[in-house]
C-alpha cells in the first residue's frame, strides 16, 4: 500500500492520473517526465510493443524511472482489442465470440488465462471487460466487444469475465458506465447521446453494471456519452449526477471509478485536459486517463492542483480517491516473470473454447459444409490489411488458404483494398468469375465500405456459390441482406480463423 497521507499536493494530484508514453524505449524526455511527477501509472499501447522481451524490459524501465511506485495497465479485451499478441500468449477470441458459446464457464476460463498471462508480463490493471449491450446494430465502436444483445446475458458473462481476470491476477475494469452499446457514434471522434429514459436504462444498460457492483468490481470505467435522462448537459465522465448520485449512491458502488481517455475528441475538443480533469473529480472519478502529449498530461495535473489551491476542490476530496486506489497497493509488487506460465495448457484450453465460437448465420443454399467435387475450383477473397484494434494502431494480412488446404480444399487467394474502386474491382470480379466456389471475407467496424458493398453484390452475381465471411462484426450483414450463405467467427485471430475453416469444412 502506498502512503498518500504525507504526499505533497502535486504528488497527490499526480497519483490520480494515469498516462501513456511514446515509443518502445524510454527517451530522455520520457524518463524526466516519469521521474518528476508521481504518476499513478502508465497504460501500454501497441506503439510501445515489439515482442515479449522488449515489452518486459520496457516495463522494468518504467518502474526504474518512476518517481513513485506505479501501476502498469493495458486494454486487453480479447478479439479485436489486444495490445499484446505474442506467440507465447493464448489469445481470447473476444467477447461476442465467447458470448456465442452460451457457456459462462468458457468466458471465465478465457479471462482467467488472459489475466494470468498479463500478470506474468508485469501488468497490474486490465481495462476489460466491456459490459456494454449490443442493443444498437449501428454502433461503430462496441460491436464484437460486447458479449450479447440482451442485458441479462451481458450481466452473466460480464461477471464471469471480471472474476476470471481477478483470479488470473490482474485488476479488472468493467466499462463503459452507464453503457456505450446504444450509440451510433464513436466517442473517440464525437460526443454521443443516448436518449433513453431512466426507466429504460434501469431495464437495459444498467443491468450489467448492477451485477458488476454486486460482484464487487474493483474498477468501473466511464463513458464519454450524454444521457439526458440522467444529466441533460454533461457526459457521464464529467457528471456528478451519474457518477456520484447514480453509481455511488443508488447502486452502492465502493470501488474505483476510472475515466475513459481524456484525449478522445468527445472530451478533449470541448473541455480540454485541465477542466475535464477537475470536472471528473468533482463528479466522483478517482483515476483519470490523461493520454496524449506530455504537455496535456501536465495540464491535467496543474488543473487539479490549481483547483485545490483556489478552493474549488478540497484536498480531502483527493484523499478520498487516493484511499480507494491505495487498496490496490498489494498488486504493485508484480513484475515481469521473464516467461509466460502454462503456455501449453492455456493454448489447449483456448483452442477448445475458440472451436465453439463460429456461427453459421445463413445457409439457405446448403453450401456448408463446403465439399467441392473433384475438379471444382475455389477462390478466397480477403481484405489485404486488417486493423488489430478499433484505433487501427497495427495492421496485418490474414489468410485462410493454408488452413483450407489442411482439410483438402485447395484454393486460390485474391486480395483487395477496402477503399479500392473502379478498374481494380472490375478486374478482381473478372479474375474470379470462372471459379465454382468463392469465399468472400469482409471487414468493417460499423458500416461496410462502398468497395465491399460492391463486391458483395458483384461476386455472387458471377458465382452463385459464394460464401460470405464477416471477419469481425456480423452486423455488417445488414448492408447485404441478399447474402444467402454467411458464416463468422467474430474475430480474425489465428485460432478463430482455424475454427472458422473447420466449421466451413466440417459443419
């Protein structure tokens, strides 16, 4: 447990702020920034990661240069949102995929494995699971990050995920309170608004969070969303009516309240770091994610310090949050182990779970399982690059051709850019027009690109035996209702692709 009672005002303020830093090696400026201020911790992103040895060395260097003991955090939800993708890790297929198994034990085990592997790498806090409800298919940011479309199922699976991460050895953080599922905007880019009544929220969005509170969730992350029924002016992150009156008083929550990143445009463009930091603490938040430039991080810090000096915030209010954060102090001893334990058993368990995740959404023509006759030709069409996170920090190519070959299905593979148009698309359609079967893979976070809509029209027109594969969210199929054969694994990680092809080949 860290001792906050004898800290200076500036150090107390810094203990309420988690930051990020650039690069895979600490620069001189980064080291100075860490040594000068008693930051609560650092959240790692793909920009900080090359491989496991580098990541472990980077974490050790963060601790070595920190003014005070600090937490290491990450967004590792599984599926699309995985900052660490090391070969030794047994990556979860993600929330929607796990939800499809309808097995709470599978959800628990996947998250227990995730938690243990994060702990072994030296991580203390995982900003997961996402317990938003998929009650708006037009949502561009949640999608496969949600377990289900119903509140009760999300509550059940979310609590199992929380308990699994806890058992694995990291601090779980349920998000995004009071619910990010029913939006049609991405709060990284805009300020969404959910116009549900308080009664409607009680029956939907709040149900999983009530369950998380009952499960004594260590941390709850806020949503940068306006809920007029709860607060007509301020988003949840900055709203006392939502964080203190609703979450603390009405729901009885006693754990840590964490803000989502202040660098997201929903907050940064309207309030700035200093004012948003003060407003969030006034609202009831305990830990602020001040991500971005060092200057903006210092703005957040100075905003809190000045608010105390002018009497807007009391030092006792800072102490209240520090006391909650101090309860996590026992985790601070965790350091990278230099290895990931139980790799073989983890991989075996995650493979078994992932094999249960693919879903045949439509098989109207009976094309699945795929059994081409001798001499029949199969084409696979894949997007050439796919993002590894909703922010598109890292991109990679994926292929199912070699996996199909394991089942005796020889295929020729073609690639397309998701924003290609004109001649390249016409050429692609022409190139595949003579094949007997076509597997067309599509990807989008929200709405399909015009390129993919065109392919989804043109490819089945030249090949009546076309199988469409959403590589992530199945909600993209609303843009191509004419599709007659659709199968998904809700994810394009290697284990998910292997499970997908197994389902295509064997049914």
